[in-house]
C-alpha cells in the first residue's frame, strides 16, 4: 500500500510540473498618431488620425478647450476619422482619441488636438437686432469685424456732423465683387454693406471710449438692395432695427480740445430711401471703385480675393481727396460735391426735377450748372436751416471746412 501511494504521488508531481501554462505576451496597443483636422466650418470639423495597430475600434472624446478627460463628449467609431457637428462658432475645442485593439487591451489617449471653429456666417437679413447679423466678433461695441467681413474706406467721405464711420462689406463665401468700370463693382447677391457712425469721447485719446449712434445696413437680395437702420441702445451692447427718425444729443472733445455738443439726427427709413434712390432703384452711394482707389486699397481687395475681373488697379481713376491740397481747388470742390451732393443732384436722383444741378465728378463743368447756381449753393451751405440747408439730410450743423473750400471755389468762377 505504501508503494502504491508513493507511485501516485510521483505521478501527480510529474503531471503538475509538465502542465504549467506557458506565459503569452500581448503587444501593447499603440496610441493614435498624426491627429489632424479637415474641413473646419463654423459648426463642424472632421478629425482624422493614424493607427499603427490595424484596429477598427476608436473612442473619441472632445470638449471645450481645457476640459478634463472623462467630462467631455464621447463617440465610438470603427473608422479612423470622425465628423464632429453641432459645434459653436468661433470656439476652441480639444480632442483626444484612444484605440481598442482587443479585450482588455486599449491604448493610452492620444496627445491633445486643438482646433477652433470659424466665424459664423453673416446673415443677409434685416433681423431685429444688429448682433443677429454676425457682422462683428466679440463684444459688439468693440466693432471688431467678423473674419467674414472686410473694412473699406473712401478717399473723400460724406460729412455727417464730424461723426467717425466704420465701413464694412461682407460677401457670401466663395464670391467676390466684379469690376465693371470706375463706378460700383457688381456685388453678388447676399452681400451685406454696413456703415457705423460713432464719436470718440475725446479725440485726443481714443482709449477713453466712444459713443456709437447707428449702423446703416444695405443687403442685396435677388438683385435688389434692401435698407435697414439700427439704433444703438444707451448701454452700447446692441442696436435695434428702427425705421423712425431720432435725435441723439452727443457731447465729445475734438482733437483741438474743444468740447462740442451735436444733436445728431438718425434718418428715417424714408430719408434713407430718398438718398439711395436712383430712378426708383435702391443703390449704394459710397463704395465706387474710383472712390476707394487710394493707399493700394483696390490691390488689397484683389490680393484677398474680394475683387475680381481687374488685374491693374491703376486703370481705375481716383476721386480726389477734398483735403489734399496737391489737387486744384476745383478738383477738390468737385470731389466734395460728388460725395456729399451728387447722389441727389444727378439724373435719376432725388433732386432730378427739383434742381438743374448735376454734381457728379465726371459731369463736364459746362453741364453741371454750378456757375449758374453758385449763389444758391452758397446760400444753402453757409448757414444751417432745417429743410433748406444742403445736404438736406444727415447734418445738423454747417461743415465749416467744407464750406470754406466751396466758397473759395465759387468765388473763383
């Protein structure tokens, strides 16, 4: 019996020693590499990456830039790409990805991928609030243009009671203005043009802030321009679409240190229509190519893709700057008339049948009637009388510097 037990023990020992499991080494699942973004819009972004494991199970976690892993939004995918949607415009996001190579074998999370969605599209509609149009980025009263809009300036601007103006054009994505001649370019449908009027509290120190009064909007819809006027609220946080005329008292210190009070007049919708009307068609007034052709502005438009069908800006004429004394008094005066008066005093304009004056810069002097009407011009510019003074709309005071130039010109005739 003892021998039998000894043999059994020996057998069990041999079986036990020969049945040890062989250790199987599983290769660590490598984390994703080469994370990149593609096709970023204001509300979506495609994320792509590389996988050296040949796996087909991925977990994507994303959230606002700086979020902690585990608190973001997770998505499972079987392909090495994913389209993130319903994102917020102009917002920075972080993305992490890990790979599942098999049961209980997942990679570490990838290094963080950061991207920022683009600015929201400018809305070509006259919505109740200016902020709804997406023309500006950040705080509205900073007047920081959206990346989908660009600023333009005029060599000789319209006088509006010494107000400063910011002028913007927002073109639909993938479009441009087309050169036609020295006048207006051909604007594509859904173009938005804005002009914001404001005063610096102290022109000697712009950091002391400004008072914004109004933002005028032109939108081209199905080939027809529509007008809207937005009046800024007292807290300067937004502006509301308003068709009525308003008087807004503004006090500011000018560059000479003099305190001025202006009873700024916001025009009614009908006033805007009267000025922007030519042969019963609403049209812009300021952004003619020859009025914007200075300081390489047209070349900048071409280089940025905003202006097409024009290769040489020097082929476009330039409207003189009325303050530039290198031009003659006549050239400067005619330029001043063109911007401040010609939209009404032209064929098809508001004053077409009320006055013989034709004040576009290109009108030959003999056909302008300036000589014949010089007394009337002087009478309507030297004093401010509501309903009589010229310009008829948009001013509440005499433009002393402008009148001095015009009087010098009229006296020379």
